[in-house]
């Protein structure tokens, strides 16, 4: 990975909080403990492990996680209320590196229909929340929920008030996945000009993007280009509705296309094992076509593609499977009616089935004829039946 120490991007994982809000998904305290350990192994910088005000069990779970983490910051989420903030503070008592994250909605829709507060009242609530949070925790993150449907001038005003009250991390979330990449990039750049730090501690700008329009990863990268130095997401893109930005996609996109920014402590070879372990733990099926970690992410069935990767993998693979913890093998070559000669004979050779040079044309024609009647990829047993023992 290209190293540019001046521009690291911190990974803020909210699998245990926002990811737990995936409809139909449930995480036990034991699940959360194990997943936190896996996330630290992946190299995330911050783990938002839950919403302590939800229950005493949630507080106890975060306290248990706090005793396990060695390098990673433990974060607890709280609404802008004293009750929530006090619960979050209690949950963070065992953490070596605690962060208290408080939020309030700022968009007209949320102000009018959910909170029933005017602009002045929203700012007052934000200031009170951050001020109280700072009494318990030195590191306070503030989020303006539904930021990208908030008036830009008012958004800057709320964020400035939070900074003045002591927040040092500012999260600008695209809560409903509404924004487009160019809007994200511009908004982050403009906010950094409008909001003034009040101490020598530099502000950390954070992006939290949802995938309602399928843009969460693209929007997260746009935020980085606009100046964000923390990106929030979940493994496998878990979360409300269509989910959050997928951290594994962000890590590899930063490395592959925006290496000047780099994910600060990410361990890409852990991506595959960690995502598979979490999916298995939670009983989730990873879609075959899921970027980076799906079963088909490095698989090829077209004859043109198969021939290309056999000659040089980078013809059709922009990252190597080994880089994200996959084993390189002929499993990537899925034989079917679209497969070509190169893939067929490479696979037969792997199976120890030798075909004489003068028989290859006839063997390939037979394969194409047989494969045309098969609805799925052709497995090893079928190949041995067709061509094994002298075929």
C-alpha cells in the first residue's frame, strides 16, 4: 500500500450499532463480543458498539467489550438527552480509549415532524448534549442527523455550536442515502471553510453514508476527496433499509483508486476471513456477486475472461484475491457453456486429466455440446464423468 502519512483515513465501524438495526437481524451479547474482536483484527480505528440507553444489557455488553479492546477506540451512541448521555458514559467506563457520540436531527423534515423543534431549540439541545458529554468523556463526536437534507447555512451553524461546546469530531451523515457524490464532496469542502476550530485540536470530519440509491461507497469516497478523514460503515454493508457503506469496499477502493488517502490501520488480508466469520456467526448469506467478499467476486465464466486471467490475472481483476484473504485457485474458473478452451484444459490439468494435443479440438467440441444442456456451472464430478479415465 502506498504510504502518505499526512492523509490517513480512520475507519469507524458501526456494525454493532447501525448494523444491528438491519431488519430481522439480532445480535446477542456473545455475538457482539466476538464481532468486536474480529473488527479490531481487521484494523478499524473506532467501534461504535451500541446504543446504551436501549437497555441495561446493552450497557453491560459495551463494558465487556471495553475490557477486550486493546488498540481500538470504543464508541457509544446517545441522543441529545441527559438520560442517553449518562447511559453512554456508564457503558464506556471500562474502555481504554472511549468516545461519546451524540446526535440530533437538523433537517426541516425532522425538525418539524419528528422533533417538533425550531432551529434555535435544535441548537440549544445540541450544545447542552455536547457540553454534558464533555463532562464524562474527552473525545466527543457530534452528528447532525439527515445533514444532506438540512439547509447548508443552518447545518454549519449547528456544527459550529457543537464545536464551541467541545465536540472535536463532526459527523455529516447522509442518513437516507439521498445525496450524490458531487454534492457530498462540495458540502464537506464548504463546511470545513465555514466551521472554525476553537482549540489547537484539529477537527475530524466524518462521513456516514447509507445505500438507499446504491451510492454509499461512492459517496464515502467523495467525502474523503472533500476533506473527510473518518469514514463510517458496516462490514457487508449491513444496516437500516438498504444498509450502510460497506467497509470492505471502502478499504479496497482507497487502496486501489485513492492510495494517497489510505485507510490508516486497515488489514486487507483480514477482509475475507473477518467478513465470512461475521456472516457465519449471524447466519447471513453473502450474495455471490457482493463486491470483494462474494463467492463470485473473483470468479470467471466467460471464455474471453477466463483466457485473460489465465494469461495475466490483472486483465480482469483489479485487485488480487490474496490481497483480501482469498486463496487463488481454479475455483475462480466456472466452467459452463460460455467457457473457452483455455479454461477447460487448465481445469482438466488441475484434476489430473491429460488430453493429448491431437484430441483437444474434439474434446472441446464435446464439452461445448454437453455443457449446452447443463443449467449451472459444471462441477468436478461431472468433468470426471465426461473426461476422466481416458474420457
